[in-house]
């Protein structure tokens, strides 16, 4: 009897609580990551040192992602927004690197120990970053530790 009452109560709550709505491209952006230690030597495509970011959208809808890179003194170097469809991964880089298919060139120019903030219209996005040798076809470099803001419920990074 208790089980039936519990099931009825749970069913009642399902009709009373609002359905969760995921953010879309027209919703406000929230910061989801900040990556310190961004570096670029200012070299041409496939030369020198670059920082590469990979972001995957698992929200169920198309989302807007914005990457804002600043130099060590806080100077704005780039501010680029893109749309990312469900389950797609977009690769961003401070300049093109041989090891990755870079869809978005952030064109930051030279960066010495900068920072990149990543904002999105959904928290259901995951991102990674690494400083790499842009000339090497194998991804040789150092992973950056991103600071996660607004984590997806039930996730642990």
C-alpha cells in the first residue's frame, strides 16, 4: 500500500513541476570554463606554439559557444561566438595546428600566459584545452586545467 501511495505522489509531482527546458541559441550565455595558461608564439599556421580547445555539445539542441581570450594584463585578444549542434565537437585554436582539424581560428596573435573564458547558452557542454607544437602532426604538448563554472547536474570533472 505504501508503494502505491509513493507512486501516486511521484506521479502527481511530475504533473506539478515544470518540465526542464534546455537553453538554446537565443538564451543568455553563462561562463562554463576558464582556462589559464593560454600561449601562442604569434607564428603562422602549423608553426610554433598554439593553444587548442575542443568543445562538445550534449544538450540536445544547437547552442552558442563564445571563447574570449585575454593577454596576461587582461587585454582583449579575441572574442568569437559560434553555433554548435547537438553531439558535435568544434575545435578552436589560437592559430591553426597540424595535429588538429581546426574549425575556428581565434586569431589571437601572440599570447604569453593568457586566459580564455568559454561561455555557452547551455551548461551541457564539455571542453578541453592543450598547448601544443603547432608544427607536429601528432598532438605533442601540455594539457591545460580548466576551471569549471556552472557544472552539469550529476557530472564530475
